[in-house]
C-alpha cells in the first residue's frame, strides 16, 4: 500500500508544489541526485569514472506539454554532451532520454517533434563519441517509444532501448529486440500500472525479469542488466556464463546512490557496471519513484523536510 501511495504522489502536482518549495537539497535528495547543473553532473561522472564505473546521465523532466520546455531539455542535453566531450568522459558516459521530456506528449506534433529532438541528441552524442538510450515510461507510451527507437536506429543504430519486466508484453518485446547491435536495458519498472497490463506481485515481476533476461542473454544483442537485487545479479552472471558471454558483452546497471559498494565490487571483479545518474531541478517524480522502491527511506526523507522548517 505504501508503494502504491508513493507512486500516486509522484504524479501529484499539489504535493510536488509543497515538497519542492522546501530546501531539502542537503537531505535525501542529494543521495540520489548529485546536483541541478551540468557542472555538477560532469563532476559526479568524473568521480564514478575514476572508480572504474561507467555512467548514463538523465536530465530530469517528463510529461512536457510545452514546446519551449522541450527545446530547453534538448539544449540541456546538448550542453551536457559537449561538456562530457570536453572533459574526456564521452567514452565513460552516455545519456538517457525520456521522450515525454522532449515533446512526445504534445498534441498532434508530439511524435514528430520528439523524434526530431531525439535525432538532434543522438547526433550530438555521436559527434563526441558516445550513445543515447531511450528511457521507457508508463505503458501508454511503450508503442510510441519503440516506434521512435526504430526510426532513430536507422541513422543511429547504437541507440539503446529500455524494457520493463513488470509489463506482460515485455518477454515478447525482448525477442524482437535481442538482435545483433541492439542494446537493451532490462529493468523491473517504476510506474503504477494496472493489472491488465502489468504483474502486480513482486515474485511475478521477478519471474518475468528472469524470463526476459534469458531471452536477452541468449540473443545476439547487448543486454544491460538494470537491477540491485543480489539474486538477480547472480542469475544474470550465471546466464552470461551459460551463453558464453564474456564481461563487456553485457553490463550491469544500478542507480546513483544505491548499493555503491556492490557497484564497485562488481567492477573490481571485471564486470562492466554503469551508474544511472540523474540531475536537474525536476527531481520530484524521480525521487518519489525511488522512495516507492525503497519505502524504508521515507522516514529519513520526512525528517529532512521537518528539519528544514
């Protein structure tokens, strides 16, 4: 029930207005979001790269219904990519992009606009020597996001996809995308979805994740295993071995601020590990979804709010 409540709150503009007016940057927020500006994101990337980790950066924002805001998000990504290139970090870092942040939800023009904006970001990434992964959002956008992926891959074949194991459809989507040159991040999913389209019980989601992982590891693409679950990490390693994969033919992905010691342990053991690093001032929805995944952090967050009054 608490998880469902937090996911509902992640969409609440009223609660967002209250929370974002409180200066909690010194509390829980900075545990998961290293800063609001490009310079802070690049600095955090450098620290992770020095530890032998790779990074994917997400400029936070979603559900954009304003064309000017979509353009501002594109500009932020272009600035970030230029900064990564100048810092010599492009080989250590890529970017993750939510299509709803670059115009997908705009009436009438959304599909065309977000595809063109995605193309601009992919072009900038290619110029500095890195890649883009299209984040997946709630189930109502899955088909549109995969359509944009297909379009972008015509010119930028290394554009990555994200699939969410809690959706009933995902095992089938994995089979379609598990081909040579295809980069696929498999995560559990962090949105509140109806039972008609998504598994509701944790053990059912976990079983779906393993089924999907089997498809990706047996395929000829590049699986990106996004999980903090120690059991699933072990299963992924076993499946990689079973399918004759060597480190570097797949990777593990974990969130910034979660299980940092495990990230370093895997990297030290020779695994490729990429950290999902979000930044920007639109951190509210992201933070609430992280709290929903780890409700034990809620009390710490509330204490942070109270201490700022």
